[in-house]
C-alpha cells in the first residue's frame, strides 16, 4: 500500500455564488514532487488552503500526512503562500526564528539553521539587517528559508518561483530537488507548464475549479503521445504544406508538426529531402503539458493563464 | 499551542519594546513631568546669592520676617536700630556687593511697612514672579501678625485659615480631595491608554493582513491563537509602559521631591503632590479596570482590524468604537460631580463605560464594593462574548480581501465561524 502525503476526496468550496473548487480528488504519494497546474483563478490557491486546513471544505475530506489537517500535522508542513508577506521592520534572523518557533523549533536552533541557510544562499551578511532593506529577490529567498527551516515532511509551495530571476530560480529549483532526494514530499502550484515539466514527477491539471487530469507525468505523456515530430531546417517552409501534416507550428526552436493518423514519421524525412531543404534536426516529440492541457480543457481555458498561444500555421489555412 | 501563543506574544512584545516609538512614547511622559517638576531642581544650584540684608527701621518686624525669609531660602543678615542711623542709604552702600553677586539684595522695612505692608527691596536684576510673590507674602504676613497681635489678638486664628467642621447626616463614604484628583487623572489615563493600545492592536492586525504575513502564520497557528498572542503581547507592552511611568513618578515623589523642596523651599506648594499620590488599593483598582477594559476593547479592535484591508479603512471602521470610548470621557465630569445620581450609577455599570466611570466612582469613594464587583464581572462577561464574536470575525476576515463586509456578511461570519 502506498503511503500518501495528501489525499483529497471530493472536496468543494464556494464563496457566495462563486465556485472556487468543485469535487477535487487528489493523491500525492510520499516522496514525490507533484505539480498543481492551471491558469490563474482556476482554484489552485483555494485547494492548497483547504489542504492546509486554512479553509474548511464545504464537502469532501482532506487527509494530510496520514491524518486530518489539524495543528499537529500542519506543523510538519512547510507552506509558502503565493502572496507571501514578511514583517518588514524585523531583522532577517529574528523573522526566521519567529516563523520556526510557530512550528516548534526553539528560537536559538531556528537562528542557527537560519544562519546556515542564509550562508548557503549567499545572504549571510544580511542576517542582522531589516527585512525592508532586502531586495525583492532576497526577500523571496528568505521566505523560502522560513518555509523549510523546521525540516517539514511536506512542502507546499504556491507559485514559488514567480518573480525570481532565472539564476535564483535555478538555485531554488536545485534546493527543491535536493530536499526531495532527502525524502521531502513537494506539492507546488504553477501556471508555468514548462517549469512543471522540468521538476514534477506527478501533475494535477485543474481548470475552472475542476480537475482535468492527474497522474504520473511520464505516463500521461506516453498516453497522450500523438506521434508529433520536431524539425529544424534551412530553406523555404513551403514543403510543410502537404496532406500528411495536419498542423504545423513554428517556435523559436524549430517547427513542431502534428502528423495525420497512419503517417509514419519517416515519410516527413523523405518529403524534406525531396523538397531540397537542409535538415538539421528531426525527432519524435513527446507531447507538452501545455498541449495536453489545451487538449483536455480547451484553448479558452488555457488562454486564461495569460499565456498567448504560440504562433500557429495550419495546413488548411495556407 | 501554548508555545505558538507565547512566540507571538514574545515577538509582539520585543518588536514593540525595542522600537524607537516605544522609547519615545515612554520617555515623553515622565520627561514632561520632569521638565515641569524637576527643572527648578536643575537650576537650584545656579540660582545666585541667597544672602539678604534686612534693614528693620521699625525695630519689631525682624522677629517675624526672619523665619519667613529663611523658610523660602534666604540667609538673613540683619541691620537694626543703631546701624540704621549710621547708614542713611543701606542699599547704596552695598550696591557693589549686589552687582557683583555676593549679596542678593537689601530689604528695608519702615513705618510704611507697618502701616500698609509695603517695603523696599534693592536687587541686581528683575525678580522672578515666584520670588516676588514669596517675598511680598513674608513681609505682608509679618506686618499683619504685628497689627493683629496688638489690636485683636483673637483675630490671629483667622490667619491660619479658620476651620470647618462638617456634620454629615448620611455618612456613607469619606471623600478626600486627593482621591478626587486621582479619580480624575486616573480615569483620564485609563481612557487614553485603552484607546492607545486598542488602536495598536488594530493596526498590528491590519499590518499582518496587508503584508500578507498572516497566511504564513495561519498555516501553522489557529486564528484565535494569533489573536490571543497579539492581544497579550500589546497588553504586556502597555503594562511595561505604565510600570515605567508609575516607577518614575514614584521615584520622583519619594526621592526627587524632598530634595527639590530642600533646595527650593519657595516651591513648598509642590508638597501637596504627596497627598495626591494614590494608595495601593487605588492602584489595584486602576490595574483591574485597565486589564478588564483592555481585553474588552482590544478584542473589539482586533475584529475591526480583521475586517479592514488598509489602515484608512480601519480608521473608518473603528468609528463606533471611538464613540463607545468617548461617551464615558464626556460624562466623566458629571459623574464625578454627582457620583451618587442614578445616571452615574447606571452608566458606570455599563461594561463598555465601566473601565473609566466605575473606576472614577470607586477611587473617589462613591461606589460600593458590590458595585465595583458587578462592574468588573460585567466587563469580564462582555469580554468573553466580544472575544468569541470578535474571534470569529477575525478568523474569517483575516484572510479576506476586497470589499469591506456588510453587517449581514459579518453576521454570517459569526455564525459560520
């Protein structure tokens, strides 16, 4: 029997007339990194708040670390909310020690661990400064430290990387992976699909308060594989206008082709050679999360994420 | 759970006590007091020469003038009878000593002094009003005593201020003027501090809400624990501040005042201050009503803070509370003047008014023990109800953003909690 860090069974939450989450089921086995994906306003934050017992679901049950989301279990969770605040006038180490104390770490021990983390993140000389003196990126790192200071069994991160520059994003991603290697279960929400692809073993896609799809990311991609190929070439793109190709899309890294059913990928290579273009790359392509999401939730739902659909050229249109 | 409340209390307390605001606010009170009461002490050493030459041409006033002058801090060198004739112009002869500060001045008493109490004083610089009044009174007093002792010895008794024997038909309480003063000052201090610390709780709640730290905290702490820790923390700051003030006033009264009076006898009127000092029982009453009122109002203020999304919104939302607090402050003079009227009795039993009004009546001696007990019990019961309702509003409101809730929504929060 698998041990679960989180099990949700049919939880719903409405605020007045607004349905925030509708009948959500979710299993997060211990030791995995699970992504909660969906556009803004799809119900990610409300779901997370119910997991943590900040909101009580109208119906349904929440199981957290094998029990109810009560005080004792919540202490074993590290939660980084999307809108995360700090006491601006407090000194960084005092702030870390205080948050640790709320979760049962003695103040002195919290300061020690906080110091170690700050050193690791290159912030050691900022420990005695006031929070308000830190840059936004530094504050985000300190908030992350506050979240993991009490060595939680489960990390719940709501849009953890938003607003971070790529370098710091990499640093935090590395730490998340490392904590996961040490056995910490991680649930994080994001509307950035490619980030989820990099980090997650499991994903749960939600749209408009409802779950669209969830499970092991590799299995999902295998099941959703439609035999797409990616090609890069020099020369005129006119040869792509052939009946074997249902749909072609150009992105920065080349063309992404959706083939009609029963078309073998080999045919595309032959066509390219016949057209006389110089082929640099040709590969089978597993479906992207964004695409899977669109397939299941519809283009409208995906654009709610604020992500404009990539430039598209369909064979029919040309 | 207890450790989380304690951690919140500790943070609230330390952050506040360490802040510049606390130091300024705490120092400002006693400093003002010291500035008013203690400044003369600082200047006492540099108050210049105290030697005063008294030329008594009447030959009889010196006996009463000398102790009077010495009582207000002058050392008297007398020049009587024989010398008078030798020195027609005593002040002129000594003008050098007066100018270079070896001598304070020369006071000449003559027949005009006996007749009208007027005398002539020669000094280097203009007199401070305080000194002038003190000197004038010494001279006039001794002239009056002289006149009365010859004309109407029995009238001397009038000088001591007479006496009034008061027969009280229904002797329920004994009221002393000093109690009245503490009742008035104490209730004013209660009103100010309750308002001050209540608003401090509210602002702290709003700050946590607007900075969004609250969600981090609530992921590991129950809302009611956060509210309790905060109220206890701010309350501890309040007690610290009051304690510091009480201590400084105490030290000033016990140590500073006697030294001040020794150095500047002309400030004798300040000795009255000692009589105003509250008794231990009165201080306990103050503490009881402060704590009761603080828990009552801070619970209300915490709920108001949880409803608001910004400081401005909170300022508006607290209007009903401010009115609740102002009412007793406004009717306080009436209650003190007529402490046994039914209006005074009933308003002082209303839990929201009791901290100020019942305290005032109790300290001035007009409230029975039963009334004080009833008021404190009323405050306690109301506090429990308010904390329960406020806690529920706080619990829902603290995570809400957007429009301020209507009364109907508030009621739903309370029921849903």
